[in-house]
């Protein structure tokens, strides 16, 4: 691949990741008010995302290995077109719930089934995209490249909640828009993204365990951080609505704005710190943890819109540091032949966090609205104290 075509492939992938970020984030400000409009409880609402993320966690390693066998582009396309199809089906079920065609337990069960199918297909995109980026990036700039991928995803995470402002038309309008965006994204990738030449098809791709000592420190830190992040994403909608006395559409707007600002801070961290300084991966993870402890402490002790929004911004900045360190560190720890396998494992850590976070957060929120954040702050504090032990286990496999 020439230098020009490598740059073109990277640009195409990054543009695609913007719309992937939009697709993942647009539902978060909407699901809490949508669920309450349909008469679902908090634990039912959060469990829809939690079970969807659990499916993603279970399936992502499979897609990572398949990208070694079938090629990165094909698996990315399965995820993008699967996202489009899954969004349409999920929206139709939501429409039935909002209009009284499905109620109670049958509605909840149908929503879960639709979302599980959606998740099983869309989970193909990120492991294949991360492995693609590793294929076309030398080790010495791997952290910076993963930071660029994270930045693209975060731009999407800003635009997704912004699209949720279309909820003023109807609560489902933003989701129909995202189905169209995902379809256009799939056609864009089909036309413009070449298959990376370094990646060769394998008959039996290597399996990788979460306990592999080369990547275990990143897995531990990553799963716990994503659990806390998901806990906030899936309970702060309730927190905003209850603490500030907002209606369903006002909640979508105010929480959507807070999510946009959080994603903007994450983007700032990736552009100013990761891109300019190119620090070592575990240094980024260790730097993020104090910020996350601070953010959760403020969330637990404040009920003002300003402070809750500022806490989400601090959390966004911390996750902006952590994401590239987590992805690049694991990629650098293994050989080129294992990039698809490690991308599958690493891409599933976020979904595992998003499976645990909403379930834990929804249950704790029903007991007390400050419990999710105070407990998360304590867990992150313990993780911060454990980083010297985890850091000593890290070795980098400098491959070319």
C-alpha cells in the first residue's frame, strides 16, 4: 500500500467511526424518558442496555477472529449493515410500545429480543476497525493512532446526543435518523475502504484469553472503567429528571447536552494530550483514574445541573485519556498475527462494562439515587491504589 492510500484508508476508517459513535450514543439520552413513557421500571430500562452489552461482550471476540479469516472490511460491513437492520426492528418495537400495541412484560421481552439481535450484528464493527487500524499503523505511533480512532468515535458521541434534540419532533425521530446514517456509512465503507494488505487470511485464527498475562492489566482497568462509565450513562438520565424535576423531553435535552459536553472533553483529551504528547499507554490509564474518582464523588454529592454537568465533563476527559491507552497498550503487547484476536478481546471489555454498569446502576439507583456514584468512586479509588502492581506486569511486544 502506498503512503497516499494508507492515509486514504485511515481517513475513510476515521470518518466511518464518527457515525459509529453517533449510533452508539444517540440512544443513551432517550432510553430513560422512552422507557418511562412506556411504563417500564428503572431496572427494566437499564437491563435492556445491559443485556445488549452482554451480548456484545460475548460476540466481539468471535468477530475479531473472523476479521483475521474473512478480512477486516467484510466484518466491518457486517456490523454497519447489521446496525441499520437492528435499529429499524428496535424502533418498530418502540413504536408499538409508545402507541399501546405492546404493553408490560410482552413489550419488555420483545424490546430485549430485538436489542440482542441488534447487538449481535453491530458488535462486528469495532474489533475489525481496531484491528484494521493496528494493521496500517507502526508500533511507535500506535497510541496516537488509537487516539485518533477514539477521537473520531467521540466526535460521533457528541453528534449522537445532539441528534437526540430531534426528540422535540417525536421521541423516535433521532433513532430513525440514525438508521439512515448507518446505512449511508455502510455504503461509504463499501465504496472507499480498501482491505489492509498486512492482514492475511488465517484458517484457524488464534484465540486469546482475558487472563493472558500480556493484556490482563489492561483488561482489569478497562472493564472497571467502562463499568463506571456505563453506570453513569444509564442512570444519570434518571438523576437529571428526578433531581431537577424535568419532563421526558426536557430530560432528553438537558442530559443530551451534558453528554455532548462530556464527549467534547474526551475529544479534547485525545487531541491535546494523546496526539501531541504520545505518552505510554499505561501512563494514560494511571492519569485518568484520579479524574474519574473526582467525577463520581461530585455526582454523589451534588444535585445542581451545573455541578452534575461539570462532573460528566471531568469524567469525559478522564475517559478520553484512558481509551487510547487501553486499546494501544493491549495491541502493542501482542504479535501482528494476534491483532484480530486481541482486538476482539479488547473491544468486548467495553460491552462487559456496559452489561454490568446498567444492571448494577439501575439496582442501586432504586435503593438510593446517590449510591451508584459513591460506590463507583470507591471502586475507582481502589483501582488507583492498585495501579503500581498492575503496571509492573506490563511488557510491550515491539513488532513491525
